[in-house]
C-alpha cells in the first residue's frame, strides 16, 4: 500500500539542514526529487563511506538521509538551469529549501515570484535563524544550534555537590538539531497540505532551526520562565531542579540497565516483592518502611537506589529488565545500537528494513519506519539516488527531448 502522501510531489533543494525533512516526506509516500549541482551535493562527501572508499555514491550519510528519494543534477545558477527549475517548481506541491539564505531570491524566485509561478505551492524554508530578526544573517552548524538552543546544557554528567560542573556539556548526537527542525518542518508541511485542501492556496513555512531547537529542552525553559529555577544536567537522566538518585546500574555481565522507581499504583510494593524474591530486598521489607511517609525525600530515594544497584548487579542485563517488565515495572537495558536489529519489537514495528543496492549487488539493513500510519505503509525503498540517476526520466517528464537533455549534460548544466 502507498504512504499517505502518495500523490504529493516534493522538490528538494537541501543540504544537511533539510535532508532529514525530505527523508520523512519520502518515507510518508511523497515523490521527493532531490536537485543537486552537477557532480552531486556536498553532503555526498560526508563519511563514513562504504568500504572506507570516499566516493559520491558511497557516503553512508547520504544513503541514510536520502533514502526513498529520486535525484537529478542541475546548475540552478545558470540561466538555462533556472528556467528548468521554474518548470519543476510549477509542477510541485512542496518546495523544500535549506540553501543559503536568499539563494532563490537572487535567482528571481522569492516568495511572491514562487506564488505567481505556482499558487498552490507550499514553500518550506529552513535556515539557521529564520528570515527575520537581528540574527538572520548569522552562521551556524549543528553543534552551534545544540549549544544555543540549550540541548547541550541539559546533557552530560552530574554536577558537584556545590552545583558546579567539572565536566563539560555534551552534544546528544551529531545532526540532532537538524532532526528536531526537520521533524517540525515535516509536521508543518503535512498540516499545510491538509489546509490547502480547504483553501486551495499554498503558503510559506519559515523554519528557523534555532527557534525549533530552543523549544525542545523539556522542562528546563519552563522552570526558568515561571520560577527562575535552574535545572541541572544529570548522568543518564533528565535535567531537573534538584539532583536525584542514579538510575543506571551495572549488571552481572558488565552491562548497564536503567532501573527506575515504579511510579504506578502499588509500584513500590511490586518492586520490593521482586527484590525479595531475588534475595536482594535489603531492609526494604522491614517495619521501618511500611509507612509511606518514611519513603519520602532524597535520602530514602538514594537508599532505595543503593538496594536496586545491589539487586541489578547480581543478574545479567537482559534477565533483570525482562523480569521487571513481566511485573509491569518500567525498566530497560542500555543496548548498543546494533543489538536492536534482531529485536522482535523492532521487527514487528518495521523499524528496520532491507534495501537493495543493485549497483553493488548487495542488500543492507536500513532504519525504516519512525511511525506506522494505521492504514498505509512507510516507504521501504529505493536506496538513495546515484549522482544524476534520474536526470533523463524526470527531464523527459518535463517535456524535454532526449537531445535537449544530452545538450544540457554536454554544457554541464546537469
């Protein structure tokens, strides 16, 4: 079955800032055509590479972020290239643009011009700081956005007793800022497509990456806005106004599990009974802790964490978390990424998929569906386009002859 955007045509002019949004649109079923300069997009030079061989068609980064798309090459800055681009825009539902600010405007394709060309067009423009405001011309990258947005200050290790840190903030992962902005842009695009069904008109969606990132710091910003209370980053858990007990504990097999206090009704009793059956309840079954009032405050929380740690240390990672989950206790193992590939839950959710690379004669495991619509599937292919792979198909669909396509290629316009 086709994805829910099966009849949507997306034209992507994107670098690393916008490719994730295009990937989500393609996954949801849209026909995403990626426009690259002759020779390929600069993101094709980002490693790692298949067999560690740098090549425009072997970037694992490019494979991942451009999965499910078709691709053409076009020098949009040439006069002929701009005219071809206009024809493509006129036939598209969505234009995804994360090129440097005003790139299209300098080609005579600002928003009013785009509206005149295609009144139903939804123009999604991602930029570091948006198209207005005192920072609009500032430069940034993923790391800068994670620092300015607040994510790095929320990620890292516990503070010292006096609330200061002897370790630096940590970026959660590479490209994380672009994931946040790309996901918000994807949601906004779907909303605009739904709105267009009523109005018949397109719209411009201005997505400043800094703005998208700065509203994704969980409770940190609200605590400061309403209470002027700072939150402290904490090892392996959410930033909070107070430093709480540890939640990551080493297991018998040298791994770690996340072990939380059970927040559900009867949760404390369930956990203590589980510990007791395992022979590691310590003094939690004593009369001292039968009164719920005796189980309040940070001192008890830390004592409870110590008992948990002793129990967890006696069992292997998978064994202890599955035993807890069988009783409805919300625990989890800390896995390495590759350990998830064979997990039955991920298999049932189509989280991973096998993708054919005919040019290499191999199939590879890819990250698949981030969500499952009820009545349609998430795209499971094809692999990212080779440089200029769909030039002839797409340009012929625009009404060009094979000779015209060859002429553009000879002149290095495609």
